């Protein structure tokens, strides 16, 4: 009876429409390694926002990590979660979507909180490395020699540690395979890597790395690596399997491209050549707000995306550093042809704290996305632990092969 009461406004709408065409949606709240989280507050509503001009927000029960929403096939809806706090800081995530844009599952990721505790892991490696890095799903640790100690890793079964580094001038890579932590001591056997080549435009900040199927990110190039316009060798480990991902990106200013490929794809086989180009992307808009409401975005416009990609939507980030952060995804179908947008998450039960304090210094970021994969595939896939571009790409950083283009915009002001 309580659950029916939670959905009662929507059930009345279904009754008025005859109740046909219902497509249930399973919404799951997870951390950065796909483990379920229980929110501090949760809410949903149907129809275009704000709630003052349509149906109200409805609270969802918080003692669980998944919810079934009864939605009409083409209905527009919003979901919002107050994630578990971390270090006294509050985190909120919300999405505005059309039911036909998603499949049967919608996986929503909290940005900072994790379900499992961590442990400090030590390890021995063979052969020893002149310089190397040990990686887990929750941390990375530089070391030299034949051992390391103090790597932060999540506890529990199915964890993994990977090591990448240089031995005798040759790149070496090794992984433990799935292990249980504790125990907190591991042994990693390393092998010389093959190579592939990556071409990115001259002087563009670029990246090449892996995300193992066990959520372990591995950097294959040093920080601040830049393109030359010519092929550059990138280590290509042999001990990779389907479900492991290669991740490449390059940026010029605020125009970026992200390419993720399954390790079993011939496009990233040993000796393969990968090339990234970034078209000149654009994103513009303005915001207004009152001290007690989230921003209203006006004159939203973006463009320049490659013609073979489909526009996916916008991500927004509003942060009062050290106090509260709000992340929101607005899909292309939800925005439609409109150029202004406001969603009243602050009116949802338990979400009044999402609005920054008057007089505080805040950060505002926006991102426009186009991609070669449907939104339904991306939003149902497991998350990638590390946000590719902090404050911008959280919602679409997923364990799914994809070619994304992203136009970034950011600024700061006093609330």
C-alpha cells in the first residue's frame, strides 16, 4: 500500500490514459565500480519540469538501491538521488530523460561514495622495474624495484591488481586476475608488451590507457602526454581479454574526443593504428538563478559534431567546493528543440540542500555530447571509476565501446 501511495499521481495519469503502453524501468544506484548504494534521499516525477507546472516530485524509498518505475513508452521523466556523503560533503545526481531513450535498465552512478571499504595492498613483481605503477580499482602507486606497498584497493572478492612499467627499456605489464582482498599481499608476473600506434593532432593533450573488466584503470602514457601529428607507439599488453577496454582521448581547448574499444576488437590488436581527430566544437549558453533555486539555463546551443555521430544531450555540474555538488544529465529527447531549461530538483522531498549558500563561490560546468552508441546502451552499462574529464563526463564514462565527442564549458561566480 505504501508503494502504491508513492506512485499514486502517476497511477492516476495512467488510469486517465487507459494504462496502456507501460514499459517498466529498473533504476539502479551504484558507485564507481558498479556496486549498489542506498541514497540519503530519492525522488522521481513524470512530465516536463518544473513540478510547479505539472505533476509533483514523489519520494522513493531510501532503504534500497533499485526501483521499478512504471512509465509510458514515450513519457518524459526525471529521477534524482542524494548520494551518501563523503567527508562532510553532499553529492546529488539527477537525470531528465524520455522513456524511449533508455532500455530496461538505467544505471545511475554516484560520483564519490563507495560501498566497499578499502585495504592497503602490498605486492611482489617479477621482473623488477626501473619505474612502474601498481593499479587497483581505487588507487595507483608508483614504485621501483621488485615490490610495492600501500596500494589502496577495494576489499572483497573479484578484485584485481595490475602493474605497468619499464624493465631494461622495455614496457612490461602484468595482472593478478580476480583475487579476494584480504589477504593483502599479491604476486604479479610481468611480460613484455606489444605495441600499437596512436596518432593525435600536434600539441593536443592526449591519453592512452586501459580499463580492465575488474574496473582497474591503467595509464599507458605519462601525464600531460601530447600528440605530434604522427604515429606514436603505445604499449599493447597481450594479457587482455574481451570486456577489457582501451581508452584514448585528445583535446584541443574545450573540444574533446573519447574513443573506447574492447580489447578483443581488431582495431586495437598488436600492431594496429589508431587515429583521433577533433572537430572544432562549440557550446554556449547563460544562466540566471535566485538564491533559493537551481539555475535556469538560457540560449543553449552546441554544434560542430561529426556528421556520423548522434547528439546525446548535455551534462551540468554545479559545485560549492567542499560543501555540495550537483550533477545533472539532460537528454536530447528531453530538451527537444527548446533553448532554455530549468529543473526544480530543489523542490523534491529531501533535496532542499542541493542549492548553494548565498554568497558562496561556485563552479558551473556544462558539456554537450555526441556519440556513435545509443544512450540506452551507455546508461545501462557499468561505470568507469575515474571520470575522464572531472566535472564533465561522469554520466557517460561507462564500460562500453563508444566514440564520443564532447564540447566543454566552465566558469565560476558568486552565488
